C-alpha cells in the first residue's frame, strides 16, 4: 500500500482544518477552533490503478507568536499551502513560509489552495496575484471549504504529483 | 534525558454514588539487565534509569450503570497492554512508523469498542461505554488519541490551549451551524456523546504536539470542565512545577463548585 504524508501549512485562520474536514468527511464547521500542534486524518484516493493513502497532517497556523514548526514537516511527501483569498497578508507570508519549508524538506510536490472563494464580496486577491503564484512554479487551485469547490481537485492533484503523475 | 513530573487524582464527587472515572500514568522503560561488566559503576550510573516514554490516560465510564466503570477500566487496560508491548523500544519514531503507531492505537480503541459490544450482546439496555483521552509522550513528541468529552490541554509560556474538541451532540450541532451556543446550553441532549468507546458512534481523533521544557499537559474528565472554565483552569495552572498541588487544586475546585460528576485529572510538566 502506498502511503504519503501531506502537510497543510499556512497562516492561522486560512481554513486548513476546514479543507481537510471537507475532503475527508464532507462537512464544514461554522465554528472556528484553532489547531494546537497537529491533527491527523487520512483518506484513500485512487490514482490510476493505484490506491494511495494520504496521511493529512493539519498543522497549527503561523501566527505572531510561533512559526510553522520544521519538526512537523520532516518526512512529508507533499504540501498544501493554504491562502485566505480575503486576507492579502496570508499570500504575502506564503513565500516566507515556503522558504522555511524548503529548508526543512527541500523541494517536494506542493500546491497552493487559494481558499474561501465563496466569500466573493470580501475577495482581496487579483488575477495578477494568482498569476504570480503560478510564475513561482506553484500549481494553485481556488477552493471553498464551505461549498467543496476545488477541494477534491486540489488533494487529487497533489496525490498524483507525489507519484509523479500530475499535469502542470 | 528530559525530566517529566506528573500526578493524577480522581474523586467520585459530591453526588454520584460511585466513581466511574479512571486514570493511568505509566513510565515505559527499555528493559536492560546488566549481568556483568568491566565498566565502572559510575560509567553505568543513570544510563538506564530514565523512562523512554510516558503514557497518560483518563477515561470516563458513560451512563452511570454498572458497566461504566468496567468500560473505562477495560479501555485503559487494553491501551496499556498494547503500548507496553510495542512502544517501549522506540526512542524517536520515523514518520512512517508514526503512522503505524497511530493506526495501531486507533485499532486498539476499536478493538475495545468491539469487545464491549460483544460482552453486552443479548443484554438489555445500551452497552457500557467510555470516553478516553490519552497522551503517549516520547520526548519531545506527545501523541494524542481522543474519544468523547474528556479533554487534553497544553500550557506553554503561561497560555493554556485546549487540544481536543468535545465529541458531544451540542458541539456537533454548533459546529454545523444548526444550534447557537445558547440553544446548546438549553437543549437536553447537548451533553450526550456523539462518539464514545462502546457507544453508538466511534470517531477516534489523533494528533500530536512537540513539547518544550517548561510545557505542561493536563488531561481531565468532564467532571472538571463542567464546573471550572478554561480561564480559571489557566489560573490554577500558573505554578505547573508542583504537579501534585496543581492537580489537587483542580479537583478541589470542581468539588467546591458542586462536584456533580466524577472527576479525574492528570497534570504533566516537562521540567525546565
């Protein structure tokens, strides 16, 4: 059986936990509860004729008092950087977080989930912002943990990427 | 080796006729028996005396029936058996082995759940059930397995954070947006467990946190948290070095505030 460790990283409150809950349990919680340490879930996905078990490490978000912990990321096969499309600073911090993560695990398959697309009126990112993400060599998907839009595609793409089968 | 201080206490409270809460604190050692050696006693001193891992568990038997105590006791005993057989040989787990550990711990929880159901088959009424909140500490990593409405907290640099979420109908309805906090407070079924070992649903949650010297972990059953709010718990844990005093103070506070339920508390502190 193929097992892949996938880490969810990003600033606090971007929706990392909600994305995992939507992907694994098809539910969306309206109550915000910050993650302490790491919460671990798993889900099997089918990539071609292979079944891959994704071990989803939902890391506590970066905030003013602590950074993303390299010790949680070591051994990861893939990363989902989560950005909140209604908070521009979460995109600005993405690149700092990425540098730290690269230092811990090197270059591994990664994808950016630009989350909360259901909040259209509060959206702060431009097409140019998202193009800039792409230009840095990062695949990105617009997601909504609330409606489920783009969620399955994001995890599936990363699962394929960890097996070297994703399309850019 | 990091020094770990810990203390546990349980009390039946002021109302309940018996205590169905249980707790367990275990130091797990690698078994080394030096029969004969040319090394000096000094060279060997303290090499094998420290624990390699520590297990902390609280469990709250559900329902008040005679099976509740057996359920919480049985769940802890089964976990202890698994952990003592398999975990003592690990110092630091690699990521793939960590996933195996989580799966095995979850399996153990499911096995206990199954055995409780089988023992109860053919008998009247709901099967005995229990909550279970467990931390396996292989320094610095604390692995958590959680079922029900007992809780685990981490205290770091004076700030208390709740690691677990109560698996109750009320919490579920609030998180789904179906109830407000006020509605949940008024609704009778709000305190019913949405997940328990031996219950109608079982959804173990697993996680981990890396500790630092000076950090504390507190595990407790709802006999504490239904009477003592998180900010008050934070205050009572201001001197976590004295684990005995903190544990006693937490239990005393719950009793003084009514003691309507059994209570079990474990306080663990990593020395600075």
